[in-house]
C-alpha cells in the first residue's frame, strides 16, 4: 500500500500540539468562579460538573483530525495496468502545405485557419482515431492513425510550408497515400478530410477517385480561402511577393471545383471554411454513418482507493466530539432538527422538482437554466442525459433551437431506449426547425390551419433560393448563399435520419412517422426546385455567337502577313477576282452595289426592324447582350493568374 500524497502526513505532527494546547487551556481556566464566592459559600453557589465530557471531546477531535489527514493522503494499493477499450472510427486529415496556403485573403492566413479547423475536429470527436498527412508537390504521413489526439495536435501546430520538400499541389498523391493508409486498417469504410485552397492540381484525379470509391473512403473537402484571392508571399523575392518566370506577381484564388467533385463522387461533403457553416457538425454527420470498431486506447495504472474508509470515521468522530463538548438543552435540539428539515426541503425544491414544475408551466427559460445547472452538477452519465433532455425540451419551447440541438445531442449518450427515442425525436424536430427557419426566416407554424401546402412551400422556397443565390455576390462572401443552401439540405437530411432512429427504437410512434414523411417531402421538393432553378439559369445565360463577316477557321492565306509577299498576294487576289467576274459576265461595280444593298439590309435587320414591337430599351439590351465578350475576365494589369503548370507554390 502507498499514498498518493504522502507529503500531507506531515500534518500529523500538529496533533500532539493540539492536545497540549487543550490541556494548558483547561488548567488555566480551572475553577474560574472561585474568586466570586467565599469559600464557605462555594458548595452552595457553584454547581460543579464532570470534566470527562470535555476531555472526551478533545480526544474525539484529535481522532477525527488524524483520520481526515490519512484520508487526504489517499492510501491505495496498485492493481496493475489497464488498457482502455473504446469504440471509434478512422479519420485521416490531409492538409495542403504549399506556399499558396500562406495567402492572407482570410485572417490571419489560409494555413492558420485550416489548423484551427483541425483543432476543432480533434476536440469535437474525442473517440475517433485520427491521422495526419501533409502534401504539396508530394505527400507524407506525419502522424499515423492514433487515439492520442494531443500528439496529432502537436504535429499540426509545428507544421508549415517549409516541411514540403517539393513545391506544387499534388492532390492525387495525397489521396493515393490516404487510401493506402486506410486500406491497412481493415475497415470497410473510413473518412478522409482534405483542407486545401483548391488550386489547379497535378496528378490523375479520376483514377484516385475511383480507387477511393472502391476502398470505401468518404472524402470531406474543405476549401480554405476566397475567390477574390490574394498575392502569394515569399520572403526570398523582392518586396516579399512571389513572382513567376516572367516576373509577374502570382495571385492565388480559391478554386473549389476539383474538391467539390471529389466530395460528390465519394459520398462526402464540400464546404468552405469561414462561411458560417458548422464544419465539425458537417464532418460528424458524415463520420457517424461509418462502421464503428473497438480499439485499444491509452494505458493507465489502476489503483484500489481506501480513503473512503477513513472519511466516514472522521465524520463520525467529529460529530461525537461536538455532541460531547456541548451542553444540550431540549429546545435547542428541536430547533436544530427543524432548521435541518427546512434546509433540506428548500434544497429539494430548488432541484429536479422545481425544474420539472417550470417545464410543465411553460416557463421554458427558467426550466432550461435549471436543467442545465443540474446536468453540470451530477456525475451520473444516465442522470446527466435525462437532465440534458429536459434542458433541450425547454430550449425548444422558447425556440432556442441552437441550444436545443446541443442538448439533444448530449442526451443521446444515455443507454435508456426511452431517453434515446425522445432524444432522437427532439433532435429531428430541432433540425427540421433550423432548416425551415433558414428557408423562411421564422419557425414552422404550429397551428394546423397555418401549415403551408405544397404550392405555398414552392413560393417560399423559390423566394428563398433567389435571395440566397443573390447573396453570392454580397459582402458575406462568394459562397455565402451556397453555404446556406447546403446547411438547409444538411439539416433536413439529418432530420430524416434521426426520425429513422426513432422508428427503430419505437416502430409504432405515429409522430415520428408523420414528421418523417413531411420532412422528406419538403427535402425532395426543395432539391427539385434547386435543379429547376439551375436549369433555368443555364438556359438564360447568353451564349457567344460568331460575328458576321469574321473569318472562319481555315479562311485566308497562311502566308498572309509576311514581308514582301503581302502586297503581291493582295494584288494577285484582286486580279484573279476581277478576271473571274469578267468571265462570268458580271460587272465588278454592279456587284459592289449589290453588296452595299445587302449590307444595308443586314444593318436594318440588326436594328430590330424585324420586330416592330421591340422598344428602344429592349433593343439596347439585345445589342449589348449579342456583343458582350463572354471570354473576358477581370483586368489585372501587372498580375498573372496562378495557373502556370510548372508552378512550385
């Protein structure tokens, strides 16, 4: 046997000192009333009591202190080493560490923001087994799959672009390395989280996507950066800005097409960091569908504690010491008992019963706060899950859906089927409300008469889609509208999954079945409206038309424009044309007149004479639309796009 805190045993030295002080004080206060009474009257006036209770109280106090000191030192015996078992999944994180990740179009830069996302994933998913890959021109495994999240975090904190031996962004190499690593785990499906700015990548991505699909790898792609982009820094270049081979400043922009394709083809998800979407919930929604397996966690020493056998005697000795050293009277005893009863009653009223009463009386804010405090005070996992369920229900009453979602999630840790069914049902309703609130701006109507039919839903959805699409060009960010639409679809999809979980636990639940059909109907209709809106936008997009009179492919003389031959070629062409016209019996002047008439006719046609109902404003819009140059991009003098195939950043 040993002590966890043996240094506290030094306090035992104070116990003899306490005894000596008690004896000295007793002798000093011996017979204090003798000075007030004459010796002959002392027997009649002074009632002497036995000193035994006081000495007994002192001994019991010393025994209580000794027992408490030993308890604080925590006596224990070693029971060996135990390897913890846990249920988890494999999650591999691939981080782009190319030079373009130092662009400061997001604060403080892309690489730092990507690291923050990884830290949040490690904290939000404590039971999963994480690994870490860094890639640029090639890919390397810097942290193998492990449950030691602190080791992975330490590696992520230290890594930067200087760790990459080769420049560039070979995403295919990262996917190949991740797939091979996850294959060795023996699990049927695993998750790969890629954080990159989505620059033009090298490598055969199609082959890697096919390999990932065959291996059951779900890819969650997270874009870092903005579409407006920024200058790639490099301290070794003049002014600290990277230049390409032609001396132009290199601009890097977020290009998420490749990453979105990776996510869609591997049953994963795509999102942009910093767009307002909860990335941890997004990753958890994908990971939770993967196979769970049992694995060995960290090893820890197991001890058998004995301090509880000393705490009880210490309390017992202390109580006896108080009783022995106090002169009790009947009325004081009853007052103490009554005060204890009232205190116990008040404490009970402030606990579970008070929270339940507040919930039944529709005082949601008070019930939410009370249940939240109760859940934080208890150490029982099952009781904590029940308190979280009460907190979530109260938050749902006051339409605090974000708090309700968090509390319902924590209530799912219970092993009670009834609590689990209630938690899944509440979580499904909350996610549906979050999706509806994101669509219409207000909670789903409760009265049956106010429930919108499918036509009314189409109107609300179309207005919301137009509004969300319009926000793509606003100050919220280039992907704000897409992120809101993606968040709505995610909430409703997860809502349907939670309804399915309720039906597995309680197949006869009518509320879950009806709500599931309603959520699924709205989800399918919303996706159909998104598809229709996308097709209409593509049809309304103007297509470039070849101009009249412009030379087509293959026209003209390939040698035209060379010095010494240009004038000859042109002259020869005119003579040959004139001879040909003369041979056909036509006058070249008459032919010129005919061409002039045809030109005037074409000009009249272009002016809109063919449509007499066309207004001047419509004509002006049509001319601008027909003559718009769709191939032009933003004018950036002195800058160069980040598309050089031989780049090393």
